[in-house]
């Protein structure tokens, strides 16, 4: 109470400047008091009010945004608050940072609220249920990288009817995902990754009719995938990796005609995968690594002509490598390692024009490798056929400076003079080396990740939200 009274009298001293005779736009008194109270509970700078009496006009404060009232142009409303270590020229959050429930209630025009790395362990803070009220104008709630942000998602989250983005990534939330979240019909992005949520994914998720991105990765979720996900026809990314989900993949997911990325890797899902997934006609990234599928390579992949990355490592896959992969001309990376695949390696894989990574290691493949020398040189260390006892190569076909295949020469082939016989990965030298990874974070917004000179990704904030981390992890495997 004393702190609120002090802020009120401080505000009174500033009002003659905020509401000057020339009718310059100003923030209403109750909103300014709430803003000062909220920021005062978060930041270490106690002189914030004195230095920034007009946070949206004459003395702007980084991270604070305002908009003119729709009726009275002389009135400004606080519509955006962003606090965190990524805000330039802003003081850091204090070790005892807290959220003021009363301040949040009085900022009724707030559309975007984001906190990045503000609540850090051992300072434990939970979300006040009163923050989620019926009168809220909130459209974006982003709470990222707060290791001291604990507790459950309040059921009152269902009150945020205008919410489009709910990002609660890399915090310490626990408990179950509240089924009330399914009433957020305007929600387009739901990111609950890297927390400690447990229990099942609620069937009520089917109510998120506008959802584009669903990321529940790196939690402790269990149970089966709800078939109701198949009704989310706008979905473009679904990432449920690194959980304990079990059962089979429901065929209803084949109705997601706009899906670009599917990542179910590192779960306990069993096979076979339903043929109905051939309906994922826009799919570019298919990641099922480390699931006990124990079945053959799914034939429906042949119908997904836009595939760029396929990762089905460590899934107990049986049988041979089908020839249809040669028709997937957009394929950049194919990872089938750690399975029980047998038969020969299709030479047609070497004809894929965009292929930059091929991992067939730790299988039961046999026969002679028939790739061209040009293909072997292009991939370098990103071609891995190790630990297939039945594979061999014609040593005269691959010169020493491009030979990265760790397999013995076929019977009757001639061993190159000067070869040490080890044929270990890493045989390239000089400018032919293509395995180095270079990450160039030119700023905190954009960056480039490269595998040599021919396999690079350029990324920015929206790209990272859409693309799964597992895509990068898979294609960078060979740099280790």
C-alpha cells in the first residue's frame, strides 16, 4: 500500500507535464500508475519514473509501446510491454522480480506482454490467475527463458479470447495442460516447449481452429496422441518431440493438408505408421527418430513430393531401402541410421540433386556402394555408411582425397597406392573439406548455420518458431 501511495503522489507531480496545456497525447493517470508499479516490480532501476515520466512520447522507454485512443487522439494507452535481457538500453530484472496482479489488471488495453529471462531460479514466481480476466485485450503473451517461473497454467487462461500467441517456452511450469486452453479460438501459436508438463494432451485442443503452430516438445507428456488433432486444418507445424507419448499415430493426422513440419521424435510411438499420412501433401520435414516403430520404411513417403528432411533413425526399421526416395527431388537430408535395414544401397540416392546429408550407418546393408565419385566428394563427412558389415566399395572409384566411406574394398578391387587402409571419416583435405559447421549470429535476430559450403540455413525469429530444433540437430550430426 505504501509503495502504491508513493507512486500515486509521484504521478501527481508528473501530471502537469503529462497533461499540458497544448493537449499533447498522454497516458491516463490510472494506466501510468499501473505501468510504474509493474516496471518497478521487475527492474533494478529505481529511478525509472523520474527518468521516463513520458514513457511513450518525450522520454520513451525501450520495450514500452503505446497507441492513440480510437475516440480521443489526446489519450495514449499502453499496448505493449517487453522486458528482458534482449531489450537494449534497459536495466536488468532484479533478483527478486515479481508480477504485480493489480498493475496488470489496470493495463486493460495491453495487447502484447513479453518477459525474457527475467525470473531466474531460485526466485520462484507463478502466474497470477487474476491476470487472465474477461476484459483483457491481450493478443500476445510471451514468457520465455524464465527458469524461476513455476506453477501451473491457470484455468482462467480461457478468458483471453483475443489471444493469438501463447509462448511459455523454457520455463519451469508443471502440471497438466488445462483443457480450458481449447476455448482460445483465435490462438495461432501455442508453444509450451521445454517445461515439465505431464499427463495427456487434452482432446479439447481440437477447439483451436486457428492454430498454425503447436510445440509441446521437451516435456513429460504421456498417453496417446489425440485423434482430434486431425481437425486442426490450419496447422503448419507440430512438434511433440522429447516426451513419453505412446501408442500409434492416428490416421486422422493425414487431414492436416497444410502441415509443413511434423516432429514426433524421441517418444514411445509404435508402428506401422498409417498410410493416411500420404495426405500431408505440403510436408517438408518428417522426423520420427527414436521411436520403437519396428516396421518397414513407410511407403506413403513416396507421395510427399515436397519433403526436404526425413529422419527415421533408431526406430527398429526392417527390410530394404525402397527406390522411391529417388523421386523426392527436394530432399536435402535423409537419416536412416541405427536400424535393421538390409539389402543394397540404391545407387539412385546419389542422383538426388539437392541431397546434402545421407546417414545409413549402423544397419545390416550389404553389397557394393555404387555412388559416383562426384557424389561422394560433395557430401564428404555428411555421407555415413559405417557399421554395415556387408558393404564394400571399389577403391579405384574413389580417390584418396575424396574417400570418406568407412567400409572395406570389394573382392578383386585394387587398393590405391599410398592409402593407409583406414578409410576413416574425414579424408577430405584443403578446400575439399565440407564438414565444418559455421554459425554466424550477425545479431540477436538473424543468423546462418552452415554445413560446409553447400548446406546452409538462414534463419530469423519467425523461421525458428516454425522450424524444429531437431532438424538442425540431425543435419549437423557429422561435424562431431
